[in-house]
């Protein structure tokens, strides 16, 4: 039985990994840490957890929060993990960071990511970047093994788009300069912290695009697709927020290369994702939406060819708080500890 510490336990990502670990047969949650809501039991903050876990939320400077753990989840904003991860690594823990702090192996990539967020471009632990592994098992499974100590969990938009586009790039189904990503996220993607732009009157009956000057997740998506393709890929990437609680719908388009048909495109996707246990592939007749991945770690893909316009059309559905966050984190943990990849995640989700 391994011991887990959750830093940032009071947020959506923190409670998400808490819920998942409660059903994991090989993990015991030992410590909950946060900068706010400290002193409360986690079950006071989230009453649905009462009787399942009633641990207190500790301050970062509480001596008990410094106790070593086997795995530490940093469900924290950008800038926290790069300061605190080293201490946990030196204690022997494996670290999984939700933020962008360790998604990149070079200072240049991190700086571009930070610039798009309007944050300082200097990384406070640059020597750790080379030790981190990007945590999308569907693309990086061979690298996510027991030798890994530090994982950079993917961005929520990024994981759905990468899973959706990787087969098209790997099998060269489309012209790379034609790829368009049209992505819609539910409001929980903005996190738990109150914000005037995301309270009920601002979001109800309202949809809008944002970060048109350059979304930060494009940096990791283009890096992954470039690695697969062996050449630069520049995406037209548009993000929008819609009045829903959870889920991301990504509509992905590209102009077909000569000879690609609906049949060959579907075969390419089935071939690429064979063995990816959390990817389900459907044709254009499927009536699936974000509700069908809610509460699960699955990514549902509809793969279609529009013959009239000669376009590949892939619709990717994920739960932004699961496959886009806590679910991927647990999947990564399973891999780097040598547990079955589906352990604690093999569940259908919730409907309606």
C-alpha cells in the first residue's frame, strides 16, 4: 500500500483525485494540504465525502504536511510545483504536477507557455525539466515507467486534442497546414476560485471565445504533434467556454491527402489507438456527447470524412476534470508504479 499526499486538496482537481484514490486498492491517502480552507476536514468542505475520508486540510507549513509520501499530487496553479516539487522528490516521492510547470523539457517551450499566460518566463527549477515526462499515456506510454519520478500532467484542452489528432498525423491522413481545432469547455475548467467572469449571471445563456491571441495549451499540442510528424505543425486553435458544468468538446478538422477515404481513416484511428484502453472510437452515426464521458477517464472519438468538402472531421469528448485532470493523473500514477493502467479508473462514469 503506497501513501499519497495531495497538495491543493481543496480545489476541483484535489477533490477529484481524492475521490478516485478512495477506490484504489493500492493507495492510502495520508495527507491533504492546501493554502486555503485549512483546519477544515475535507468532508466539511465536500460533504459527499463524509464517512469516506475525514482528514483535515493542513497548511503547507504544518509539520504533519512535511511527512514523506510515496506519491505527491500537486493540484496547484502554475508556479507552485516548480518551487515545492524538489523537496518531495528529495524525500523519495514520485511527483505528478497538474500545472504547466513540468509539461516541457526545455526552457524555451516553458517560456512560450508562460508568456501566453502573462506570467514570468523564468522557470525556478530548470534542472528538473529534463527529468520530467509528459503525462499522456496514449502518446507516451513507453516513457511512463517505474524509473520516472516526475510527471507533468497535460492541459485539459491538450489531452483531448492530442488523442484526437495523433492518428491523423501519424498516418498522414491530412495536410498538416490545414488543421483546425475548435474547442469548447465547460465552466469548471476555470477552477474553483471565484471570478466575476464565471459566476452564474455571467455564464448562464452565454458562450464566448477567449485567448484568441494564443492559448497556452497550443504549445504542448504542437510539440507532441511535431514529435509524431517529424516536422513543424502550426494549428488554428480556438477555445470557447460554454454554460455547462464539466466536459470538453473538440471539433478537429483537416484537409484530406489524396487517397484517404472514410474507411481508411477509420482503420488508421483503430490501428493507432489499439491498446489505448480509455479511447473509444465511433463513426458518424454515433449519438454520443460529453454526457457520455462525464465522471469517467474515457475519451470518445467520432471519426468522420466529409466527402463533399474533402475534410477529415474528428469530434473528441472528454470530462475536463477527469481525463483532462485527475483521471489522467491517476492513470499516470498507475503506470509509474507498475499497477494495471485501469486500476481505480475502470468505471463507466455517470449519466445523465
